[in-house]
């Protein structure tokens, strides 16, 4: 398998997700992006995201969000040597639109840095449930996975929106 993937993903019925542990040779480049949303969360190690504006290194506790059609170019950060990432391609429910308004940073990357321990732990737990349910064969497993993804997006929204940032 080539270390560079330029595949465009087709439409997905709900979501497609996994967790990878990648070494320093891992890289993905999609100049035209994908037809869906892509969320990538760094569990450990680090990933480097490149844009036309510059680059950004995401370490543990950082989630990156790509909208459909966004230029995608990311790889394992070479100095770190490994990247443990959870990712999900998804088509959002209509009522999720406000949850997807993440801040766009100067590097040209849309991301949330979970500096707050409670929000990060809850975000990670929701992603873990999403992964677990996506692998199940029970009725409505993908619906349950989508519910867990929605919870993760809500935690990201709470963390990134200054009006909802205050947790007790």
C-alpha cells in the first residue's frame, strides 16, 4: 500500500470510522477533499496537517474537522514518530450544523484543542462508543454510533464556543 492516499470517498450511509496507530511513513493527501465530513482526533503521538496557509501539529487531545471538499493533507509528525488517531467520515444530521462551526485557525485548519480535562474525557468516551457500536451487528448499531458521534460533536461545541465553554 502506498503511503500516500489520494482516494476520494463516496457518499456514506451514515458514518465510517476506525482507530489507527501509524508510524512515521503514514500520510494522506486529498487535494479535492472528500464528499463527507472528516473528524480526526489525536489519541497519542502527533499528526501534522498541511494547508495552503501553513501547517499545524496536533498532539494528544486535539480534534481536527474537515468539511466536504476541504483540501486534506496530513501525516504522522516526523519528530514524534507515531500517531494514534481516531477518525470518522460522516454525513451530519441537519440539526448538527451548529456543532460543526469549529474555529478556523491561522494555519487554515479547523480544530478544537481539548485543554479542559472533563470535556476531553467525555469526547474520547463518546468516540470509543462510536467505534464500538460501528462494529456491532445488532439492529440500529450505526444509529447508536451516530448518537455517540453527535455526543462527541456536542463536547467539541461546548469546548470551542465561548458562550458554552463553562463547565461546572
